[in-house]
């Protein structure tokens, strides 16, 4: 084992992989200092879907209701990654 590799692995945070709560695609998540997970996910057809915001205060066990953040329903498009 390489000593630097051991030190690096000890310095990395734990990572937990979660499914998106509503089977959304292209998720983007951030964890704030209070432990709240903030999530943006794309739902709907690629050419006319929605970008939704949700949050979890219990590590992803439960989620808030989705809040659409694009201005008009069905006005977002999934092209590449967000």
C-alpha cells in the first residue's frame, strides 16, 4: 500500500449514494452546514420537462414536496448534463 494513498483515503468524507426521490434525472445535490440536502432534478420528457427543487432534513429518508423552478410548466429541456 502506498502511504500517501492511505492518508488520502482517510481524509475523504463518507459518500452515500441515494436514488432520486421521484426518479428524476440529472440530479444535482448539495449538503449545507445544517445537514440539509438540497436537490435539483429533472422530471418529464427530455424535450418538455421540469426542473424541481426538493430538500431532505433527515439524510434522504424523506423529502419535501417538489417545487418547480422553471418559469412555465414543461419549459425545461434535458440536453447533456446540468
